C-alpha cells in the first residue's frame, strides 16, 4: 500500500493494517459456532428442541432444500476463513466482530429455517429457477473471493507497493467484491422460495451503495490520491457496465 499505516476509521471500520489474530480467531470461531448450530438444527433433534422452547411443533417439511441452504452456509464459512486469514490485511475490531456475528446468525439460521420449511406444511418442488439461484450463489462467491485473490497476488509484487489495484475483475467495477456478495445473497435468498427474504440482498446493496462504498472511496482517495481519482473516473462503481 501507499502511505504509512495509521489508524483510519471510515464507515465504522478500522482500515489501518494489522494482523488482529485474536479478533479474527474470535470472528471465525463465532461463525463456525453458527454453522454448527445450523447443523444441529438440521441433522440432530435441534429443531424439535427449538419447537419446545417456542411452544410450536417444528419439523423440516423441505429437508432437501434445507441441505442446500446448509451447503451455502458451509461455503460462506470457508470463504470467510480464507478472507480473514489470507486476504484481509486490515485490523478487525471486536465491535465489528460481534455486530457481524449477530447479522450472520440471523441470516444463516433464519434462511435455513424459512427455506427448509420449519414453519411450513409441505415441501416446495425444485424448479429450474432453483438452478439459477445456485448459479448466482456460485457466481457471487467467485466474484467476491476471486477478485480479492487477484488483488492479493498483485499486491505481493514489491513493484506494486503504494499503487492502487485496478486490474482483474476490479476493472469492471470499483467494488466488484461487494457486488459479488450482493449476487451471492440474492441467490441464497431465492433458494428459500420466500420473496420476503429478498429484503436481505436489497438492504445489503443499499448499505454498500450509501454507506460502505462512500466511506471506502474516501479512504482510498486519501491513500492513493490522483491515481485513485483517475480509476474512479473511468470505472463503474458497483454494478459492472451499469453503475
């Protein structure tokens, strides 16, 4: 990167560099616990015990769909670990960790329960549209992790130190990684066959566009100056070829 690494908090995130091994370990451990809870609910008697707590008879009316949703959580957990311990160079503070863990618990467990039919009466037949949803999950995951890996490898070259990465998938969108997450969560939500869950990717896109992207752009402008401004002038901000 460019200038000296000092603490810079933008958009509620400390963007200064640091290993934060303890914070990252707590973050990944908490996420693994959420995935284990999903597995306990799906493959053990967790759902019936949950039903006793809420005084309802809960059962998986669509267990096959629930298994696919659980696979989405597993994929997301693997990518999260790679991001934390290989791709992410900045510090991770506990406020961010616990806030995101709460969010992850809500959507990973919530989408599993809704899509698996825990509150329903009959399974929803698989349709061609479900294949589209799975493809969106895979494409979104590839856009996010793939773009980050491209940038990581480019940054390893000492000749690129202090310069803003504008190649690879980032040539099509300044924040292609954020766009990838939005695509991923759109597919994940569609797999639940419940249109209300689409509020999740919509809120995520809104948070990126109106909160995280402006904060990150301000940080990058400070860090790279004219190099970043030239990149911003010729590149779409979020959705490739559109916005």
